[in-house]
C-alpha cells in the first residue's frame, strides 16, 4: 500500500487526524510517541525507479527501528533535493493498522523531530475477531510493515488461517504475499509452512527458480534441496555448464559439494587439458579440498613428475611437498627423490634447513633414509654439538642414531 502524506495545513500534531483517514478510530493523543531522524541522501530505488527514503525512529532512548517512505511523497510535503532545509515539516503515513504522524525540520538534508502513532481500532477489532490479540506495540509493527487486512485475508484464503502476529510481520518483511503463495502452489509446493515460504523467499528459491530448474531436468525437489542449491550457487546455469563439461544428471548433493569446494567447469576443463579425464565428482572435490589444482599439477609436471597419480598429488599437498621444497632439495643434491621419499621427509621434518645444518657440522651427502632416521630419533644440530662436546668425534649418522637411542642419559651424566 502506498504511503499517504498529508500537507502541513491539514495536520495538527497531537490531536485526532481528519476524516480522510477512513475508518481509523484515533485517540485524542497518540498511543506511542518517539523521535525520528532521516537523511535525504539515504535513499534507494524500488518499483521501477521509484526512490525511497529511510526514516529512523527511536523510543525510550534506546529502542530504535525504521521504515521507508517514497521520496515523491516527501516532495508533496515540500521537501526538495538531498540538501533541503526547512522548518515545521509535517507528514503522516496511513496504514491499515494505524497512522504515524511526523513533525520536525530539515537542515542541509538532515531531518529530525517527533512522531506519534495512532492505532486503528477497527483493525484491532478485526484481528481480535480472527482470534489474534494485538498489543499497541504489535499494532505499530503491523503499521510499519504494512500488514493489512487485505494481506491477512489473502493468506487465509490460501490455507493459512492461523498465522500469528510475528509470522504475519515476517512474511510481509520478506515479500511472502498471497501472489507469492499462488506462485509456489502452481510450481508444485502447495502445503508449505510459513517458515518454508519465508526461507524460499529469503534465498531466492522462487517459482521462477523452480521453473528454471525444471528446464535443466530437476523436478520435485524438496524445499531443503531448493534452498541448498540457491545458498551454494548450484544454479540452473551452473548445472548446464557441468553438463556441458561432460557430467550427466548429477544428484543435488554432488552439485552442492562441487560448489562448496570450488569445483567449477573451468577447473574440470583444466584438469582434462592436463590429461586427467573421466574424473568422478568425489575425486574432483578431494583435489580441490587439498589444493591439488591444475597449477600445482603443472608445476610438478615441469619438475619431472609427469602423469602424477591423483592420490600422490593429494599426499604431496597434504604434507606440504611444494615446488619450492623440491627445488631446494635438488639444490642440496637430492635430485632423484620420488613422491614417497618427499612425503616421508616432510612428515618427519627433514627440511632444507636441517640438511644445511648437518652439512655445517660435517655431515654432507647423508642419504634420504638416514636423514629421516636422524629426525625420527631426535638427532638435530644441537644434539650433534652435545655429542661432539662430550668428546665423540667423527661419529657416523648411524652412530648418532645409536647414541640418541641408548646413550642420552649417559651423555647427561658426562655433562
């Protein structure tokens, strides 16, 4: 319902509004009062270019809420442009649940003043007749969100007779009106709860979206599946791209997993360009989870690991075998390591820095399996220095491991 603004000459703040407000039965004074503020440049576009302005309201010092009004209706009250200034500005917003009357002034586009809310007794009576009891606070909420008798009657006629005040407000806020319910029912969803209707609207699982899914072969989906595909972007366009990439009618769960983990049609094409064809969804997801991307596989291919098995690629990524790690080891003389060697070295902490420290202490060209044994048994640079300081010179790598296993306590006693 479009907001109605009354000219300043027709309003007197704090007394009953004129008969033009229809069946609104107003008290001599407003039932709720508070302050309002607005910035004329705080506006947005609705309804085919119509500009709306946000009005912020506050009660009791710390209870704040807001509503929007058409910019054109403010202009009726004399307001002009984003930087307008003026005093004794008065306007009223009429809704089925009641009327809000505003008075105040603007300075350089910033407005403020006081407001009063006059509940519509006839509307309250109709709510009571339908089994709903609305407090004054409820009436204000219903007015702000434009929950009208027409809106309520329309929902009741479509099978929703027992909606409470909170549900009505929530449905109105999110655009679940009688026409939306009609659309969902025609789309095959005839007995949705209020919560389900709101969820579909919030996430864009609309009747149009349902039809788009049907066009790509997905019919009879549950509300949960509809919403999941929207939340995670497994949209009809994504589905069509996946089909073009060579996948058939995948289950919704697979489509959602692909979107969650970034398995895009481009990712699939890049993997195929590297020779990885006929990959299953779970393989693609696993690759993405662990970062075994086409870029990583290409880098490893350039380093000599051609046609790398996908399980090996995942192992390398899990344990941090990067291109840089491989290059550093090769620069230190370890050029013939296979995937298992590299992974084992990473697992046990055989880093290029560790190898360099050993070289500085006289242990050069230690085989990779010995390096791993040294790390497993805690033989590091500090330990070697401790051994040498105790008078044990020229110890082999195997000797160091043996001392670490059997002689630490003895070394401590010697120290």
